[in-house]
C-alpha cells in the first residue's frame, strides 16, 4: 500500500510569487521615473548598471551607506500609511553620505515580509521612488523577500542602500575642523527615524494616547501625524554650501542624538552646544512630559528638534544663515568648537 499526498505548492508554504510580481508591477512606473543619465538598462536585470561619468563624476570618490527605518515602521503599520516611510528611508540615507560631501547617484531598497501584501510593498517602494525622483537619484534596483516563519503575518522590514560620489576637492573628511568654529543647527521635522521604540512606549503605554489624539503639546496635530513627520533631507540646502567650501564638517543627528553624532566629526576639539538656542518642538515636550523621560536620556534617544549641526568659520555665519533661510531651512547658531578630545558638552 503506497502513501499518496496532495501536491504542495510554494504558496502552500507561505510564499506567493504572483503577489511579488504584482507588487513589482504596481511600482515599475514609479521606479522608471527615477532614471537619470547614469542609468543603463531597465527594471528587472539581475544587477543595476550605472555610469558615474554620465553624471559628471569621471574622477571622484564613491561614498556608500545602508540604513533602515527602525520601529517607525510600527507606526506606519498601525496607521496603514506606507509611502512616507519609503521616503524617510531614502532621505535618511542621502543625508548620511552628504555628511562626507557626496551627491547621491543611486539607491537600492530591500523589503522583507512574512506575507506579501502587494499594496503594502508597492506603497513602500513607491515612497522610495518618489523621494529618489525628488532628489535626482536613480532607484537602481532592490529585493523583495517573503519569509513566512521568520516574519509574522503583517510584519515587514524596510532597508536601503545608497551610493554617491564626491569630487576630491569637496570631500568632507574631518581635516578642516578646528577650535573656534561656530556650530549652526538645522531644525528637524519631528523624530525623523530614530528613538521610536522609546517614543511608542511613552505615547501608547505610559501616556495611553491613541493615534488620532491631539494632546496640548502638539498644538492640534494628531499623535500619528507628529510621529510620522518626514525625515527631512538636507541635500538641496547643504550641497551648494559644501561645494563652495563653507562647511568644514557636519553631523547628521540620528540615533544617539546630538551627543552621539556630533562627536563623530570631532578629533582634538570639543563641541559646546547651547540647548536653549532653539525652541524645542511640541513632540519633544510631550515625550518628556512630567519627567517621564529624563533629560539626559532624551538627549541620547531623540534629536530634540535639530536634524543637522554644521561646523563653519565664524566670519561666514551670517551669509550661511541667509543662504539656509532662502533654501527653506530653520537654522540657528547653537554653539562652538573648543580645544578638547572629542567630547560634546550640552549647556542649558
């Protein structure tokens, strides 16, 4: 007597190839709309092809970075708003390589999920594509992986990889940083993509808030809108200053806050940051309400309303502030560099 079994398909095991094809089909036009002069080939090749010389970089240094959106994804999932975190991912990665002076050339995305929902995955990729198109970056390729058993149903992750180039004379490598330089801060749009595990715990557990609540600190904005505020991209504002030589170095204020990122541009200098140099936005007042998060912890976990800090020569401050204001940035002097050994000192 022989045992017989019904045939088992890949879909029976939890992987739906047709859903993957549908998600890509939904996003294909958005991806193609990001093509720049350097792109060779079309969507669907095993590897993306890019010619940096076509973008004016025949002799330059390549700069690359990878990052994710973190648990901001959990807010997006609760709210069923997916394209915004795709934009966040691209803009975060662009800022990271811009800190070395690089202009982004192309971007790749990775989506991992437990059960592929075409509308969700397409929304994530379309968000990446929209940001790439806005900033002149080619969405050169990516990967979507359906992994039941590794991710639970409804779970997903989003990761990005960016490659850019910088002409050697514009490279920011820390050698121009010196004591006596002035620090200029640029305002963030909310938390950006860091500190969300703590922010979610404060908002939804400690304070018992819902997504659509409007606590007084937010001035009429809902919790979900405050938490999903975009990760601001500083490319168009800072690249002209960098290429003009006005920025000795700058720190992208991400995980670790001001003290954990500004120290990355320091060697034999200390940074003295005046914490009263800017008005703390309402979201950060909410997150530190009644001392629920101690000040020292808040400064380590959150950006506290500043998304970038530049080190510049004092005599260029007024001109730089004027340029940043004209570019739509809220910028302010927030401290100075002094002799030291790479420490960041927060002053009231």
